[in-house]
């Protein structure tokens, strides 16, 4: 008997705003400040939402988005911010010791 395995793709399960928020929260907790991990999570969310539509909304080509959010990609902060906004996400910075 042969066991058939497939690669896990988190984007297939991000089918609601609640699922996306839970995924993003989990990734932020796991990232430990690693920007590459956070960028990867944003790329997964982008794939879940529709890369073609995102390309139209950001003015960045589909191929450019895939390249920027690939394992070898290194998107600029401007690209990350533009994509986050187009996905309906906001970026928030807080002081570490805020009370």
C-alpha cells in the first residue's frame, strides 16, 4: 500500500477574516521578531486572498508579488506596507515597555 502525501499549504485554509487574523496572530507569536517569517506569513495570506486581484490593487505585477514573497524574496518595507493595506491589514508599532 502506497501512502500519498501532499504539501501543506496554509493558504487553502484561510477562508475568512477570522481565520486570517488567527493565522497572523499565531505567526506573530512564532516569529520572535524574525521579519522573514512575518513576510512569509503575509505572502501566504496574499495567496489565500487572490494574487491577481492583489496585483491590480497594488500596482505590482503578479510575478513581482510571487517573487517578493518567495523564500528568496526580500520585499521592501514599502511593498510590505502596500500589500498589507491592499489585504485590509494595518501595520501597528508599539513601544515594548508600554503600560
